[in-house]
C-alpha cells in the first residue's frame, strides 16, 4: 500500500540525514509543493548532499 504524503512527511521528520536523502530521492507522485514542504524539515547546512543525490538519480 502506498503511503500518504502525511506518512511520508512524518517519516521524513523523524529520519536521520541519510534516511531523509533516501526518502526525498525515492518518493514518487509528490507535487512540487510537497517536495518543498519536505525541504522545510531538511537541515539546510547539508543541502549540497541532497542536491548531489537528486542529481545522480
């Protein structure tokens, strides 16, 4: 069963940095707004790591 956005968001909030990157890069069917909402819970000082992971997909 597919997770709802709220479930994905809650998992993301509670996740470690590596888990956040995995969730962000593997989430499917999210809107731009939902991806932006997840970014609000991502530590900005590690944004470069997320960018690299997204760009390597």
